[in-house]
């Protein structure tokens, strides 16, 4: 099956971002901002430093009061924090015509792969079959007032990640996206465990088993 990966740029003036204005105003800088999807939830991981005089716990409380935010945690890291937010996409204030996205998905393979956030806007990556590129582009433009940044070839392969349990995959995904495997590491095992609500030893065991399964598939 021939497929493409399309990169879109989405402006920040959408209603969806209004609930986060207080948070954006309180932050001096953010680093390594990452968004990814788990089921119907969108996960945000970012290192943030708050402006002088800002009470981080008050910011966290405001985030937790947003109806579609299911979880939010601040993990202290030197002079700043790691912010973890998990939000329910189904209850978020999405555009009225968002259901057009579901209609185009019924036509074939359309995967919302990932997204990244910056002060300039949101970058969204969508994978789809070749014959759906035109439909996907017109729909995303219409729903999100997005601009196409680029289109590239995408070659899906059988992934060893599919052999992991749901929990192993989630822990591995969190570890990878938050910089646990970077050199130097952007997050420690203890910080990762705090985000996941697990003990460091449990997180370490999930990672060990996940890495072993992947190596078994790759090396045999």
C-alpha cells in the first residue's frame, strides 16, 4: 500500500487553545515540547520554567480545572519543572466541523501520527493512503485553518513494538518521548516514575521487558 506523511501547521488562535492561555502567560520558557496520542487521549510532556512570582501549584490547579484535562503533574527538575498533561480529545472544545475528519477516515487508512507545539503554532503529522492525500489536505485545512508544510513518502513495516503489552508500550513511549534515552538524559528514571504513578523499579522492569521483546524481534 502506497502511503504519504503530511505535515500541517495549525494556528494558535483556535478556541481549543483558549483554556490554556493562563498557563501560556505564566511560562517564561518551554523546552522539548512533545504531543502524542494514546487511544482517545492526547499526552503533553514539556520542560517549563515559570515567570518570577508565579505559583506553579496554582497553575497546576487551573490546568486540572479544565474539563477535558484528565491528569496534570509538575515534576521538579533543578530550577524548572517537567509538565505532564493528559487530556480527553472527545470532550475537548474542538471545531464544529471536526466530524469531517471522521468522514475522511471512513474512506481508508488515515492516521493522526503526532503533533508538536511551539509559540508559533501546532505542527500536525498525518499518514494516509496515496489516493486520500487530496481529501486529507482539504479536510484539515477546512477544520483547522491549517497550512501544508510538506508531503513525504511513508513506508509502513511490521513493527516489533506491536509485540509489547499495552503497559510496556505506554511506559516505553513515555520514556522515549520525554528524553529518557537521550544523551544526556532529559528525564531521570525517578521523574519518569512520578509521571506514570509507578515505582522506579516497576518502570525499569517494564522498560527491560519491552527492550528485550524488541531485540528478540530484531535479532531473532
